[in-house]
C-alpha cells in the first residue's frame, strides 16, 4: 500500500508539473454542463449570445424588478470566479434585481455554452466584448457598474485598467494581487505540493498581475471587499491592491467564507448602499 500511495503521489505531482509549467491555465476550471437554469426557479431571464473573438459567448440577462412605469437604476456586469459556469454563479448576484438593478452575467470562453478555449488573454478579451454588449443595449443612459469576484475581480482590474473610463463604478470582492503569489499560497496548503510551491510559481506568467494594473484603474469609485475568514484569498492581497489604487476608493471587511460572501445579508446591504450612492 505504501508503494501504491507513493506511485499515486508521484503521478499526481508529475501531471501537476506538466499542467502548470509556463502557463496560467490552471487558474481556470471551466464546466460545460449547466447544473441549474433560471427556468427551474421561475426566474425571469434573457438567454444572450454575443460575439467574441474566439466564437460565440453566452450569458444571462436578469432584468430589474420594477413596476410598469419605472426603469432600472443601473446595470451590473458581473465577472465570476474560476470554477464551473454561470449556472452556479448567478445566485451570487441575482438578488440585485430586487433592488432595481439589471444584472448581466456571462461565461468566459470555454465555460458553459461559450465557445473557445480559455486562457488569461482570452478571458480579458471576453470581458471587453461583454462590456461592449451591455453598452450596446443601454438606450436610457443607465450607469454601468462592474462587480467581480475572486479571479473575476482580478481579471476585471486588468481589463478596466487597459480600457479606461468606460464604467461608472467598480466593486472587487476577494481579488488576488499576483499570480505567482497565489500559486505559492495554494500549493502550500497541501503537503503533496508544498515542496513545489516555489519552483512551480517561477513558471507562472505574471504579465497580467493585478497589482501592476490597479493604479491605472479609471477614476471612478472603487470598493474593495475582503474577509479575514477567507481561506482561498488571503486578505493581504486585497489590502495591497487597495493601497495602490487611486482615489476615489473604499475598502470594507465583511464576514464569511470565500464562496458565501454574497449570501450574507450584511454584505448585500453594503453593496447596495455603495451602488445607490454612486447613482448620483
């Protein structure tokens, strides 16, 4: 049994080394199959396909819950994290429709029904196409706010820094600051990969490290959110990004684990309070 265990560990490490070397692909864990649909829960939704530069991209548009003579307050573009697809991330942000916000969530290439093969450069381009799509259907002059979570927040920092002054406010929930650093931290959590954290991290491409872009974000309100009990993203990542960002900027600590932050009523009220302030 000891020999079998050693062989399995060696096999795992060898494949990990091959998988990680020279790339950041391992940050993406896409799932093609949808695990749920808005129809199952009787949620009003538009099924959206729009053009990317590597095929069609897919998303869901959740209209604000407003009365006949009202219009939505603004539009939220949500950038989800690294795992699965919009079918499991929509619940993180759909609740904003109750506060009269339109919400658009989409899948990066290779996720869900979006075509193509995912990588950092491609995902950044997909965010640009999603932003352009949202802008194209804004006939009432609504403001556009971007909310990103985890990897989505980190990608959002880079994308919005490269394409300045195209949004009206940014909320970044648990972004990481540096690809090499987060690689070391994640590998240090397992005794199987602990010894490889430094050599592997040296192979990771840091061209799009958010810490190198955050000070170039547009001069719109920026809210950074972190939790001290987040076991995935060390709060220091968020604090370092906040420190380098330009004004106007805000930082808030909330309670909860990495994937449950949005489900906390206090976090929801915090986000709505900032969004409502930024409407004026």
